[in-house]
C-alpha cells in the first residue's frame, strides 16, 4: 500500500492533560489539515471511586460516593475538549466525546462507533517496572484497534 492510497477522513484523537496529549495534538492537527479530515476528540475520566471519609467497616458504615467530584471532573473535561476543538478550525467537522470509564475501552468503543480511519494517541514512554505497574493505554489500543494507530512519544520533537 503506497502512501497515496491512504485517505484518513475520520481521525480520532485521544487526549488527557499530560505532555503526551500536547505532542499528539501537534501531529493530529497536521494530519487533519493534510487530509481535510473530520476529527473526533476523546477524553476519558476514570469513574469516581468511593471515598472512605468517615466510613468505618467495623461499624457497618459504607464508603461515600461524592457525585459532585465526578460532575466537576466531567465539566473540566468538557471545557478542555471545547478549548482543544477550537484549534481545529481547518477540520471538515469536529466531534467531542467526553466519556467515563476505562480509558482503553472507551477509546476503542468510540473508534468503532464513530468509524475512525486513524487513531492518534500519545505515549508517556514508561518502561520496565513503571510500565508494568501502570500498563500502557497506547499498547492496549494498538492491539485491539479497528484502524491504524499513530502513537506519538512524549520525548519526540
């Protein structure tokens, strides 16, 4: 397959608030402009886990779930996505996906639902024990993605 046969018209960009996402955005903007593509921006918030403030399991008290924390995270994520979306003024269309769940699962679900032609994602470059503990979202996405995945390492210039 030659590069001339590649025609990415639906580019999904996975974002968070790390330097990895900033690097991925630079490449994503160039790709969107080069192909005159539509872009979908996704960020995923981890579900809020129950807080154990004041809960004592010996007394039968249950941990508290504070819905306001989740709402605040979702609202911040939405503002972040909207700000980033404004920078894609040369895109054919811009879509925003603000999801709650496991990061890799939500990225893969949106890639399927939106029928992405390409996924752009940053990689933090962790290796060894640190990689073993945190896992790699980009590796997980690559393994199960329905389309090519463009991985941008954080240390790439």
